[in-house]
C-alpha cells in the first residue's frame, strides 16, 4: 500500500490520485493528513505538500488541487527528460514538476472553462489548446508522466507492487447517415434527384436511380462488411447510430422506417450499438432521453453510451445533460479535424465537474483519431502513418486506442480509398 501525505485532502486531490495510481498504474493507495501516521508507515510513501517531512519521495505541490473554481493560470512549458511538462517544482522535489496538478489540468479540461471563441457549432477549437500550441497533442502526456513516475518510485521503493495493464483497441463507427439514397422517403428522394440533376452530377444521378431500382447497393450500406472486418481482425467494434427526426444538421433515415430499425437490430447482433445523439438534442434533455429510449426499444437492451453530433462538447453542461439522460459512458472527447489526445490521455477517466467540485458518474473514453482529421493528408500512406504514430504512442503506455470512422466516408469515393485505409489500420493497431 502506497501512502500519500498531504496537508489537505480535497475532491480534486483524491480524484487525480485515484486516476494516476489506481486506474493507470494499478497501485493501491491511501492518504493521510496526519504526520504521525505518515512517519509510522513502513511501506512506500510520498509527501505531496510544500515541504518534505523526512527523506521520503517528495513532490512539491502546486496550489491547483487545493483551490476551488477557475482561476487565470499562467502555464510555462518545461522539459522532463524529453517529455513536455508544466507546473515546475524546484530542486528539492523528486520530480521537476507537479505531475498531479498538471494531470488534473488536462483531464478536467480546465482550459475549456477559460474564455475562448467557439466555432459555429459551439465547439472548443484545438488551436486554442495548450497541447496544440506546444506541439504535444499527439502525445498521451498523462500516461507518459505516470509511467515515468512509476519508474522513479520503483527505483526508490524496490518492493512496490503494481498491476500492469494491457493495451486495447476499440473501433467506433459513427452512423449519422446510414444510407446515401435508400430509405429516405419519396419527398427527400425526389428533392435529392432534382438537385443532383440541376447540378449536373450525372454519376450521382445514375447511382441514385440504380439504388432505387435495386440494381446497386447503397454506397453507405457497408455495415456487414465492417462487421466482417472486425471479426476477421478480432477487433472490438461499436456502432453509434443516430436515431432522430430530420432537421438542419440531422439528416439520417427516419427512425420510423422499419428497414432502418431492422438494420440496427441486425448490427446489434454482432457488435455493440449505442446512440449518436442528434444535433437537436444538444440542449434538449427531454429529446435526448427520447432518442435514447427509442433506440433501446429497437435493440431490446439498455443504451448507456453516447456520442455527440459533430463532437460537440460544452463543458460541463454536456456531461451533466448526459448524466441526467442516464448515460454512463461517452465517446465524444476528441477533435474532429485534428488527430491526437484532447485530454492528454489514452485512458478512460471520469468527468470532474469543476463548478460543482465533484467527480461525476460518467466515464469519458477519449478517441485519438477521427476520420475527418485525416482528410488533410495527401494520400493513404501519409494518413496511415499518422494513425500509426498515435497507435505506437498508446502502445508504449499500454493505453486504450480508440478511432472514429464513419460508414459514410468508408463508403464514399476518395483519393484515400477509405475502405482500404480502414482495413489496413485494423490489421496494424489491434496487436
């Protein structure tokens, strides 16, 4: 048992200690504010305060874990044996920075509470993030720091016991448009046909007609090909279906369409099916609950996982809404157009609500790759290399690698050949 002495045990303190030691490192940990208990302890121990007590392992604390609310914090980047870090500690500390406050800063998404300009969908821009501005977005820093901390502790405490974790991979298929042409109803189908004809999109007109008379399969209807790819590569797959009425940003097949319902039920027989929440439900808890209930009725099992349309996350409101709607897990933490680790980690973590100063009962599963973030690469080789970099970083720390691809891009025509790229990625990253 590792004992940590500190001058004050706060919610922030216990939250980050549990995550670093229990979740990432597999070390049993307990805390004390009593000096006599700390001195009597004969096992491994850490002092986390302003001054060391004896000759123990000492990490000089920043004030962040003992504050409340949001303050204007100045961040200065430093280097720890080739790894970026911040919140420097000084010479007496066994670590050159406060790993616990720095980890809390990244995991809590502290910077997303600070003043910033949102994009047209109300999203935090990656370009405003500390990680993007300091070129460490592609590194799971929290996990890297934790592994370096473990090495330092094992050097100090030879008999320190910890439970190693294993690397894992999850492939998410985001289904906001299950079909390109099929099952869209007469009015939407005819409107699309006339628009394509007026725009002289002859190839698209031909494809649309071919699908409508069953001469050709809908290009987005690749679900069982993807399921077979998952089975062949022994990959854990999750399909997030949008199950909502038509709106400006929600254009999937109607949830009343029986063929669409049958498709969802069929996919759920092979891989886990969860909810891709509609754009309209973003600030409408009643609608969010309705979409969740309707999807659960189709697959005849509870729906506990969510993804927000366009990766829209407004912290902390989005997670509060998801909790109220009964979700336990969310897979939205990441950027649409930039690959990397938005929260600085490749380990699922519970959301910490700073205004309420409490750990909320929803687990965030951060993804590292969204397929739209690969559009900037010139060819399939470059895109594959970018994904491989993130995979290798995750593998080094035995984290959880999560990618998000859409049936829409995989089924579309592109210079990247999405289907082949996706297949190559599955072969590479699930080892």
